[in-house]
């Protein structure tokens, strides 16, 4: 729980020309929003070219929290 799934490749969206970047609309961007069965997840990165190679300098991840349970507890008045 609370860990980003390895398949969510947000870093690639920050690198122009990668498949994730192109599918997300191309150009400069540092986040993408994925849809999944539980809702949406915003992930991404900031990247720059260092010595001719792309290097991620910042990771961007969000978590979602949903209501897991809701209910009522009835306690008799003479228990207080």
C-alpha cells in the first residue's frame, strides 16, 4: 500500500520523444495522469541532459486515499 506501481512510468513523460511523452501529447511536460480501476494517479518527473544522457532530477508522485468503510455503531444509553 502507498507504493507507486512500477508500471507507472512518469519519468519518461518528461523526456521529449519517448513513447510516454508522445502519447501524453508531446512537448515539454513534467506530469501525466493515468486512469486505473481505482481512479486516477498523477505521476511525473523533471529531467535534464547531463553529459549527453537524460537524468531525472525530481520525481513527482501523488497518492489517493478513499473511504474504506463507513457505518454506525449503536451503543445502549446505560453503557455510559
